[in-house]
């Protein structure tokens, strides 16, 4: 069945229908209208899968997708235009330009933590660039996957955009097919498998992964504002966010004051009994619930720590005086636990960060411009914020992606269009003049002229 879908899509792509601007624009508008029509269905699905509130569902998933769609619709014509570039004098007389063409049939594999946004956002780029696409939503978020299938089936024919539901068996079968591009969001381990499978067909891949993204706070930070912004970024979606601050590195002189403020902000946002808060959400399933609970060291827990297996909820939890040998520092947490490590010298903070693989994100809270400059220039990470958390991915004006073990490839806005396109470099030569110096027979005189052009 999957093999048949890919075959049909390749045949459809080869007809050239998707090359047309009007076709792409109509597809984007159709998708946008369908999402608006099904807004409540999407919210209900996200609530069932992750316990997301209506506001959080719109803010962190539906609204971001609609914004990205609006941006693509507005800029599509400009993206599709050929781009003129300068021509070397040696190629006189001609003009040079770059033409973007779609890659063909692409595969988009999305995760369960933001199951709607992370399936549709890359699809917007694939459609804008003129590709056919197979979308494989996350099996753990089955309700959201079902509504994704419903929306895309209403909008598009299967030979153009198709949705494949299922789990590991379907993933394995998809990775045996030859696609022209694979876009994967998920864990490092699965990302390695995707890259390995893709290499057999020389298929290029974008990997959006994760890692241990640090948050650093020094004594110059506005502690009150920092507490609010850290609480938001860390505990949004119960920490099940690939760019969530994974651990906190804080200057020792301000640690106690800051932790008091952080506790107040957490209680202000989620209440004194977050396990009873219907707007707080829950862990995706029992397997991940058990894994996260095992990371809570009761001896180091200074806030939260309670959990309810029946509802799959875990309180916002702070662990203090954590060491790099603790279990919570051995893996990406992907849950509502914040380990705290204090430092006296900023060099020590940098050293700790560099003991891990390059993170997907980094968050620095400091008003010292020299410290800001140091982190931005000498500490590698995918992207991040100064004096805020996670908002760097909520824009269509710049790309989002990882580096090293946190992934590679960047998308959002025009970056998404470029990601799913091939740029053809073209030189158009005119016939009324043809410089003879490049043709045999060669001579010292010709070589001298060539050197004049090619200095």
C-alpha cells in the first residue's frame, strides 16, 4: 500500500501540475481554510492526547501554523521568481540566474509532543516548493493524527498529499521507499536510523532532534522577569518541548533569591495543586510517565515532585544541587523537571555546557553585553534567546534548526521553501559575441588574455 502511494505520487509529480504558482497558492489557501474550519476538532484532539488547554493549543500549535501559512501565501510569488546573480567578466556576454525547482516526492515524519504543528509546518514548505508529500504523524498522539488525516484528505488527493497512520511497522516500510527528501522530527536514536536508511538511496534529510538545552542566569539578570519566562518555557506542555530549557545553570550569589521567585511564578501559573489543574496537561503515555518519574531524586527535590499515574500528571519539579553524575543529567528530560546547578565563574558554566553534545537551544539571562557576546560567539547551539525562552522558533522571518547531535537543516518561512527546493544555477549566453580565447589552439597570447579575465 505504501509503495503504491509513493508510486502514484511520483507519477502525479511528473505531470508537472505542482509546478504552477496558482496550484500551489490554491493548495495553501485550501489548507488554511480547512484548519480554521476544524479548529475545535484539533483542540479536542490535542486535549485528549496531551491534555492541552484551548489557549495553549491555539498559541503553540494552531496559531503558529496559521501564521506560517499566511506568511507563505503572501510571499510565495516572490519565492518562486528566478533570482539574478552577477556574471563573471570571463563569461561575457551572458546573464546568470538561479531557478528554484521542487525536489519531487517528500516524506515528513512528525513527533507526538506538538503533533499538529510539527506535521503541518514542514508540509507548508513542501507545498510551497511544489512537491508531493507523504505525511506520517505520530502514533502516540492518535487523536491528533486522525484529525490531520481528515483535514489533509479533505483538502488534497492522495496522489498529491497523503497521510499514513500507524506505528513502527509503517515507519519501517516508509523508510524502505525512495523519497526525494525526508524531514524528520524526533529523538536522536530514531534520527540516526532515518539518516542511515536515507543514505541507501542518497536521499537528503533534515533532522530536527533535541538534546540538553541549558538555561544560564548570571547576577545581572532581572530575576523577577527571568523567573516568569523560565517557568513558561520549561513547563509549557509539561516540559515535553524539544527546545524547553533542560537544566538551569545559575550564579551562586543569586540562586536562593531566584528559586524563591521561580516557585512563586510556578504557583501563580499552575496553582498550589497543579495535579488538579485541568489546564495543566499530562504526559503523553505511561511509558514516558514512568521514565520521567524515575529521574526525580527525592533527596534533591526542593519543589513539586508529586505525580498521579492515573492522570499521567507530574507536578512542576525543581531539583537543587544536582551533579553531572545524577540520572537527570544523563539524558534529555522531556518532562516537568528542572535540575539546578550553581556556578561561581562563568567559565565553569561554559565548561559544563561543553561536556554535552551541541544543544538544540540555549537561553542566557544576562544584561552584561560581554557575557552575551561570549555565549553567542563561542558556545555552539542550534538557536536560542537572550533574556527569554523558546520564542525564537515562533517566527517566519528566520530559520529554526539544530547543529550536530541536535540535528541539521533549518526551516520556517522562506527557509522552508528553500529546504524543499533545488536551486538550479543557469548561465544564459548570448550569440552575437563569442570570445575566441577559450578555444584551441592555445597560445601564449591567449594565456595572457585569460589571466587578465581570471585574476
